[in-house]
C-alpha cells in the first residue's frame, strides 16, 4: 500500500524512476570495471558520467511532452534525432571526464576524438527515451482504463437510481387515488391518517440512498409503514404474516425490494377478493444465500415459465432489472402458483451483511 501511494503522484514517479535508472547505470558500469582492473578513481568518473546523464536527459522529458501530440512517425523521428544529439553531448562529457580525471589531463591530437563512443552513448539515451515513452503510454492506458471503469460505475448507479425512482410514482398513483376516494366519500379522518402514513413512508424512502443496500430489518420497517397505509384502505380484509429468521434481519438487500411485491399482492389478490386475504412474507438464510418469499392466497394468476402473463406491470420487471444490475447472474427471481391458491414470488440473492454487523 505504501509503494502504491508512493507511485500515485506522476511527478514523484518520474523522479524516482529517472534517478533509480541512472543509479542502476552507475552500478552496472562499476561492476563491469572489475573485469578491466580499473583504478579506484574510475568510480568517481562513473559517478560523474551518471550525474551528467541524469542532468542532460531532464530537458528531454519536457520536449518529449510536446512531441507526444505529433503523428507517430514524426514523434519517433524527432525523438531519435534528439536522443542522438543528447547522446553525442554525453559522449563528449564522458570523454572529458575520462581524460581529465583518469588520464591526468590528457588531450587528444584531433578534436574528432572528443566524439568517440558516441554510438554507445546514443544507445543508452535511446533506451532512456524508449522507457520514457513506454511508461507514459502505460500510464495513459491505465488512465483510460480507470476512466472507462468510472464511467461504467456511474452509468450503473444512474441505472439503479432510475429503476428505484420508477417505483415511487407507481406507488404514489395508487395511494393518492385511495386518498382521493376517501375525500370524496367525506371520510376525512381516515384520509388524514393515510396522508400522515404516506409522509412517513416517503421520508424513509427518500432518506435512503437508492444505490446502497440496506439491512433486511430496515426493509421490514419500511414495509410496515407501507402496510399501515394499505390497512387503512382494506381494514380487516388485509392480513399479513411475517416469518423472518433472526439471522436474516441483518442481511443486506436492495432498498424497497419488497414493496412492489406487496403492492402486487394487494392489487391482484386482496383487492379482488371480497373477503380479503393473507400475505405471507418469509425470509431465511440458506448456505451462502438469502431466500425471500412473498405469497398471497388470492385467486392466482396466469403464470408461464415463471413469469406472469399479464402485461403493463412495472413493479416485477423493475425488481428483476435491479437484481440483474446488482448481482448479474448470481440471483433468482421466480414467480409460481401458491398452494392451495394465489401467487408466490421467490427471490434468492447472496447473503451479505454490513461490515459493522460482524
């Protein structure tokens, strides 16, 4: 982790690699000197040569930054020319260091000898240039990869938010219709109670981040608020039974994942039966999974291949899409006939708990 933070700053990364590279050059040359039985003063010459190389390649960095935006062939051509010029300059410096220090002030007969070993110096500078462009290209690829990942995450979060907010208008439409009916029949006390409970439920709904998962216990509390609204409408016709295993209460689930299921059960089972009905909610953990089941004892529905045949519904397709977005293929969402009557929706998702719950 420390090394990762150390290299996060590109400026610091350059100076570390630049200095480390020239230190490595000095070490290799020093070790190589043992093969030629050089005097100890040779170490000083090597250090001076490495320092000169360290110094004269710094301007290349700033020039190469401008070359980066040229066409590839122009960039390569200019980089090679600059590397050659710097390599020749470095060769001259190395020859002077060698003659002045190791050879005690030796002077060559011809000036052309100052440029000897230029090819060797050019090859070292070309390696430096190649590493510079290689590392810069790698950093660019990593940055693009990070940008793509960030864009994908933001799109994923936006998609989840859209799905989550799609629920509220659907629920509001039904509840406000009920309140409107109560007002028309002058049952103002009951209408006021529904508005109050609706306010509490919406406050809970809007306070929660639609991206984050919530403990199942919070989901139970939210559904209780929702059922209080519906019980005002249906009174004794609506019965709800809960069977939630203790370990399931701390399991993380997508927020308001149960509400559309309860709403569907009320709409297609309770509301269509004169004597009302019962909604059963079960939750338990099994192995590495959390199993959730919502069932009603209404008249049932036409189910084909685990899907309702009815068209135009928003809630159930919405749940499936949210589960798909959050868990990819690691979930199941099955609709089946309940026994002896009604519809049963079964959800399997990975059993997860918040870190502070452990």
